[in-house]
C-alpha cells in the first residue's frame, strides 16, 4: 500500500514536472525568429516616418520614405555612394580599434590600481567633458587636414568613455574568482584571459556598441569639416544645396551598414561571450 502511494506520488511528481516544463517559456528559435522582431520594428519605424511626412505635407522640408528611399537605392545601385561608404567605414574601423584598444588598457589599469585611479580620475573627467567638436578642430589645427588627424580626433573622443566603463567593471569583479586565481598561482596573463576578461564581457560589449554608434557620428563631423570624401562630405554637399532628401539618403546608407554590423557581428559575439553565465 505504501509502495503504491509512493509510486502514485512519483507519477504525480513527474506529471507536475512535465506540466511545469510545458508551461515554461521556450527559447526563441535561431534563424528567422531571431530576425523577425528587428525587421518588424524597422518596418514600424518606416511607417511612423511616412505618417509624420504625410502630416507635415511638405516633401521639401520633410521628405518621407517615398522621396528618400529611391534616392538611397539609386545611389547604391549606381555605385555613387560606394566609394564614400568605404571611406567612412575605413575611418570608423580604424578609430574604433584605436579607441577600444587604448580605452580598455586605461580602464583595466585604473580599475586594478586604486592609487593610479585617484591620480588620473580628474584627467578622465576633463577628457569626458571636452566637446567633440573642439577635439576635432584642434587635431586638424595641430596635425593637419589629413587622415591621421581625422582618425586620432575620433579615437580621442571615445577613449575616455571606454576607460570609464572598463574601470567600473573591474571594480565589481568577483573577489572569490580573484582569490581562486591566486591560490592556483595563475600568471597575470592567465588571470586576465580566464578570470578578468570573461567577467568584463558585458562592459566590453557595451563599450563596443555605444562606441560604434558614437564613433561613426563623429566621423561624419570630421568628414563634414575637413575631408574630401566620405558620407559626411556628401552630406556637406547636400547641405549646401538644401537637399534634405539627399542628406537623409546618405545618412540612411551608413545607418544600414551600422545595423548590419550590430546584428551580424556584435550581437552574436555578445551572446557567445555570455554563454558561461547562468541563464
């Protein structure tokens, strides 16, 4: 009798477990499901843009998708935008690599050394609050109107932000994992690779995502002020002609490139780097 009751209890437990498992939310399947929501979100944004343009009822001052998207398609299909896209993307990649490399090194150093952080924190605060336009103009005046000045100016505007994010991440590292590394006598490089950097992955990818969006905007300012090519230069020409549809078409071309990098590169890398964390 007791065995029968126990078996009934076990069966009920299994059914409850199965029922709970069936009621649990299922993960989003890879592939189409992952891309559906972003695509729908972009479609809603375009519809909202079209609605606002229709309400304003002035295609010259507020062109909608019907005026801008054909310009974008024509520029890409004819190759007119290709050279400028490549020039801007090259500056973005170089500035991004420079800013992330130096910013991460500075942030790790400040986070791991409280004494150094106390000395350099005022410098970091000043760097964070210097206007980007001032940095760009000074680099052009000091270095010249060339590619070196353009890349350095953009990187200097992003390095402090990366450093702050990494410094704050180092401050909240798990002390238990740090002590484990010392107990097992791991080398500094091994602790950095296997203990510190995995815990800093959220801060690293936050810096990468915000940095990429900030860098390409500053690159456009750099090109607007002193480069003979790039999307920013084309926007400058459209501005002189009061061509708002042209400004939007050139901007959307590079926005599309940045969305492709975000969805196709940064987001998958962020998910991969966070696999070790508990769900």
